[in-house]
C-alpha cells in the first residue's frame, strides 16, 4: 500500500488505563500490579506489552504461555496457567468480560456525538425532539417524527413522517426509515439500512402485475442491532415485527409481515420471505433462506446457506448445504445427483431380486435385503 | 418493547370510508348496508369490526365464518358463505380487487409529496424539470437531467448527468442514479437503490486486473418497481435493459448488459451475472443465481436459491435446492454425496454381475437390471 | 417504453477520434486508413460503421467476417481474417488493448469532476484536503479526515473522523466510510458502499446478546475497486484488510477481521464471515459463501454459490453447487438425497452378500465388489 493513506488514523482520545481502573469498574479478581498501564485490547497471539487480552476458547490455551500481553482475562480453570506468565483477571466468563471491557473502552475513547441539531439538517417544525438528541449534518426529519432522549441520528439519515425512535437509539450515517415505523430504545442501526420500504406485493392480472400498496409499518423492539445495508420491509396490512434484543448482520432481507422473536441473531446475507414467523433465541447462519408463510420454533439453529422451505416445530440444529469439493470430483457427483431417484429404484430392484431368488434362497426376513428407510 | 417508542404512528389522514364509497369507485356487487364505515383493511383472521377483508385463497375459507370484518370481498363461489356472516362485495377476482382497494386507500390516506423543489436540494440550472415535479430535501440533480411531469424525487436522491426520468415515476429517499441512464414512466424505486454503477469488468494482465471502463448505460422501461438496496449496473458497451412492468424485490444484483423481459418478477437477493438474457413473464425465487451470458426463455419459473448455470429454452418450473434436514442426518447424507459417482459405478457393477451370472441365469433383457437413465 | 424517458442521454463530450489517434496513443500495428473516424466502441455483432470492435475469444471468430465495424482489434493469429474484411489493429492481447481503449475513451468523453469543495458540503475545518480534490454537493467530511491529491468525493458521501484516503481515489455518490479507516491510492468505490460499520460480535449472556464494541478499523490498499452496496466491516480488535489490487463486485459482505490478498477478485453477492483469510490471486464466483476463521491459499478459484466451510490449502478450482433441473425431476432426486447414506449402506450390504455367496462363489478379490472409496 502507498504511504499516502497507510498511516494510522488518530483515535479520538488516546487509551491509557491502569489494570486497577479496569478491575474496579468491571469486577473480577485482579492478580498482579494494579498500576500497570493498558493502552490496547489485543488477541493473545498478537498482543504487545501494553495490551490486555483474554482466553475464552480452550482451543487457544497454548497461546497463553507465549503471549506478550500485560494481562490476560481467564476463567478459574486457567488461573494457574495464567499466573505462570504474568498478571491476570480471573472471572466466571472471560468472553462476556471482554465484551464489557470493549464497551467500557469505547465509551472512554470515542468522541461522543455532539448534542443538538446540526444547522445543515432539515427538520420539520412539528418533529418532537427530546433532550440530548444529536441530529447530524444533512439529516432529514419529517413531519411528526418523535426522537426520544439521547437519540443519535447520523449524517444523511432520513426519517419519515410520524416515525418514532426510542431513547438512546443510535443511527449511523445514512439510515433511511420510512413513514409510520417505530424503533425501540437503545437500538443500533448501521449505515445503509432501509426500514419500511414497500414489501413485495403484486396481484397478477392478465400477464401484468398490479401493485398492492403496503399499508402496514415496521415495529422494532428495544436493544435491536441492524447491520449495514440490511432491509426491513413494511407490512402489507399489519406490521413487520422485530422483537427485543434481535441482532441482524449486514445485507439481510426481511420481507413484509415477517416476525422475528426476542434475542434471535442472524448472520449476513440471510433472506426471509414474507410472513415468515421466526421464534425467539434462534440463530440463522449466513446467507440462509427462509421461505414465506412458515413458522420456526424457538431455539432453532439454522446452518449457513440452508434453505428452510417448511416450518420447523422442534428446537435443534438444522443444515442444508453441501461442502465444496474440487471441480472434477464435484462434476462427477453433481451429475449423479440427477440419477439419484433412479439409482434408488435400481438398488431396490437388486435387493428384491436377491430376496426372492438369492444365492441361498433366503426369505423375506433376510436382514441385508430389508429396505431401511422407504420413501 | 418500551413505551418510549411503542405508540402507533399517526397516519397522515385518518381513513374513514363507507362501503358505498368503495363499491362505487372500485365496482363489484355490494350486498349489505352501503353506509357502514370502514377504517381499516385487515386479514380475515385479525379483522376487527371496522375492517374490510378479502378471501382469495380457498385455504382460508374456514376463516370466513369466524371473521369479525364488517365486509368481506369474495368470489362468486363464496357468495353464500359470505352472506351467511354479513356484508360482502362479490367480484370476479378478490385478490385483484384487494390490490386496487389498497391503491385507492393509499391515495386517500397518504400525504402526497409537495410539488416544487425543496430549497435545500442542489439542482443544476441546466436540469429540465416538468410540471408538478417534487424534489425532496437535500437531493442532488446534476447537469442535463430531465424529470418528467409529476416525478417525485425523495430526500438524498442523486441523479447523474444527462439521466432522464419518465412522468409520474417516484424515487423514495436516497436513490442513486448515475449519469446517462433512462427510467420510464410510473416506476417506483425504493431507498438505497443504485442504478448505473460500473459493471464488473477487468482484463487480466500479469496477475493484475486492468479496469474496463463501463461505457454503456441503463435503460428501464415503464411501470417497473425496484426494491430497496437493489443494484443495476450500467452496460460495458451497450446498455443494461429492464423492460416494462418488471418487478424486482430488495437486494438484487443485476450485472452489466443483463436484459430482463417484460413483466418478469424476481424475489429478494437474486444475483444475475453479466449479459444474461431473461425472458418475459418469468418469475425468479429468492436468492436464486443466474449465470452470465445465458438465455432464459419467456414464462420460465425458477425456484428459490437455485442456480441457473445453462440456458433454459423451455417454459416451465425449475428447482435446484435441497430441503433442510436436522444436522446429524444432513452430515451423513452430505458425506455420501461425495461418493455418489462411485456408488453409481458400484451399482452398475452389481447389475452387470447379476445380469451375466444371475441366480436364474437371466439374460440381457431382464427388466430389473436395465440401467434406466445412463449418464 | 414511453417516449417520455426513452431518448438517449447526451454524453458529456461527443466521441470522435481517428484510428490514427487511437493507435498513436495505445500502440498496436494499425493496418488501414489512419484517418477513419471512430465514434463508438461496440461488440462485433452489433457494431455499426463508425465503430471499433475487438475479437479476443476465438468462439466469436465467425463474427469477424460479418461485422460492420470500421476497425477490429485482433491478435496476430487473426491478422489475415481481419484484413480480409477491412481495417485492423494487430496486438498481442486484444482484450487488454480493449480495456485500455475504454479507459482512454472515458478519459476523453466524460466530464471530469470539478475540483474544489462544493459549497453545500459540510467539511470540518480540521480536515486536510490536498491539491485537486473534488468534494461533491452535500458530502460530509468529519474531523481529522485526510484526502490525498486528486481525490474525488461524490455527492452524499460521508467520511468519518480520522479516516485517510489516498491520492486519485474516487468515491461515487453516497459512499459511507466510518471513522478510523484508511483507503489507498487510485481506488474506485461505488455508490452505497459502507466501509467500517461494526462487525457482528456479541457475547451470549443468559439468553441475551451483549455487544462487543468493534475497536479495529478497515485498511484498504491501492488500486482496489469496490462495487455498489458492498459492506466491509471494521475489525473487532485488529483491522479488516483488503490488499492492493483487489476487485469486489456489488452487494458483497466482508465480515470483521477478514483479510483478502492482493489481486483477488470476487463476483457479486459473496458473503465472507469474520476472520477468514483469503489468499492472493484468487477468484470467487457470485454468491459463494466463505466461513469464518478459515484460510484459503493463493490462486484458489471458487465456483458460484459454493460454500467454503473448511480451509483450502491447495491452489485449484473448487465447486459446490448442483445444476438446476425441472421441478418434477428435482423433487424426486432431492427426496432421494435424504436417503443417500442409507442407500450407501444398502449397496455395501449387497456387495458383501455377493462377495460371500456370489453366483460363482467368487472370493474377496473379486474386483467388481470392492468398495472403491469407503467413507
């Protein structure tokens, strides 16, 4: 890369904390010198001398001995191994502690959004804007919008007529929310998200499509996070509903009248067709597809790129994609897929033949010739 | 969800129509009290007492008896069942009637875009803007753009040099159309759409890629609808062409020089590689993929997530995806896929063996051992 | 399409060059009249009399005889065939020559971005803006941003605090780059791209998700092109890294801490989960998925819609998707997939039976009954 753009961007505030500060705020048993300065959070493998790191996955336990981190966050079971190399914070759940450390860290090193409405923003006089709201440059706030206390609206956001946004919710740059939607409190919505565009609804008429106006809205609960360029369509009649604590990654498509239950998380590029109902506490792998008008129970876990074409009523893990192979092998096997059904019939025929006229004249009870899972 | 954002957003205009108004405007045989007030359109199942509803899918006929809707739109075949419960509008195609009702409804309840150019928009003096055009706040209209009569350009839209947009076309907030494109009349383009970005074209040169400038444009016909965050690339030499009446859902990728025929509809997340030609009156399921430089005939229907790697010359329905399964079963079967070709050979060997030396010495005409669909 | 929008958009500058101009600038052996005027670049098949065209794929050699192009760019091997029909430019690599011709052409026919900062842009006084930079209407440039010489920032772009952009890089309309990212020189970033949104990171805690703040950034090398609506998330701790010369098509998802090696190219709709490391000089087909935390070697080529669930250590071509089929055939075969593992066991049982008690009492060495690739 060229020098012209390779330099590190300056952080808003330089991070420099003591181990004692961290443990005092976030808890855990600090073993080591509380005065040690910490300037970075880094993975075990690449941590430098001013870094705090963490070990949550036992797979990386071997990295513990060699890391140069100033302090390592570990579970009780790793206490001795951690102390053998230096300072440690012993906690019940190192990954959760790490998550909280990143939030504590970000709150102290990132410049907060300036409260107030930037003079370049276009705000309708009827909009209701609570205390401590920040509206960024060139944002557009339409008639009757309500922004709760502490809401942050980034540059180039547009919020349509009558939409309500709950307190402390943050919209990154360039988020579009159409009219008549509601977003809960403490949500995070990333750049490029489109909430409340029309669902895909048409009635066929003599070879043409006639538009069905999408008269519903979108209701999003509290503590929801929505990734960049994800789309959540408005309902056709009722609303599309995303419940509390849902986490959606980037480039996800949520069709009209979909319902997603509490604390369900979906990786990037998932597509959900209209009126699907997805339970609470589910996870959906990247680029999986969920058909319209089906129901998925709570605690269902869908693998990446799988297609869910029917309702799933039992919690559990579901997969639906074949592993990659080298081209030549793949082509041979893929060709055979087209004969799978025929192969099954041929196999059955052979079994029947051997059952009836087999080498030793064995009868119908012969174990080897019983079809084990008839279609 | 918290109270802070849970309240219903106010509609621009409160809906309150009489059954008589509706039937007078949209036709159909109204049976019942024309003075009854209608304030909502709702599905049969959840309809309240002020609602009009419809029955188009016989699967939901059972809901007819129990619905609380004030009036139900039904086909002739359901006339008696509908009247047994209350008011009805009898029409030849209830779903089409419903579509028209939603449009009539939206036209009467939504605040229309204010005509004129918002003072915060940046409009090049050479742009030609016809009567009744609405240009929203902070939109950018470049040199030589033409906007036809009644065009609506939402907030944060940008329209590149020389692009032409036909009459009554509506762009939602934040639509980007690059230079040198044409959009027809009465189109609807949703937020985040990018029309006319460069197609993906590079010539390899000693391990590097050299850009091929994309010198074509995009031509979009009349009555086209394009969903949120969908991308339609400009052509490399000629144009990318979307014909009249095409409906594209959200997050679709249309590569350079693709052609999509009249009244074809595609669900979300479809990807179409460069120079594919798709016929008229096709439908493409969600997240399906269409390879480059292939041709798809008119009236072809592609299932969700299928990959179309070769041209399709015959109308019909095509699928290409395996249904999901529980993890354990899937892993076993997926592993077997890698041996499919080998299994086929083994099966053939067994058949040959039995054919030649079978229990009863049966000859080549034995039906059971004939391979039914050789590769 | 209606007349209202069907007219050709005017080019910024009318193209009109002589063959001699082209050959003088771009090289090659011009055979024919150097004074001939060229006003278009067109494919062989549709070229008109003022067009220059090219033949790079031998598959299209038959079009050479019939094309009406004024001049054709050909390789040495096609010299005679080309001359038999008219003027030609003979070059070692016609496709590469064509690529360079398009760039030369675009540079002469497209209006360059006006240098300077548009008065409607919102630029923080601390931003450092080098010579010849163009900042378009309604762009937002935050505190401490650095724009290198000749950078073009389109309308509605937003560039977050401390981000650095290398010289000659061009951002189309509406590109969002968050704080603390670096973009190299001579990059092209298309509309709707989001660089530096939060990666998808959460720690589970009693059925809820706790956010892991994404403290890393994004580093993008020189000569990178990024397609419309593609998302590149910032790293959780370290940076997400896109190396020099990488080309990404539209609607691609790049998760946090992904690394993509030099000169790798990816088609549209690819999804890459967090911390995947992709080598240099790879290609990835449209809508393929790459799992998190895996490594792909240099010079690996992944087919469209394949899922890469494990590391690939050997260069080569890899596939993972089944060809589409007509619905009826597909349904039969797809159902059989669920019995694949069982079919394999049944096949093995038949083989064993015949091996032990076969028609001719053949022993364990019998070739036909040996399982060729046991699981």
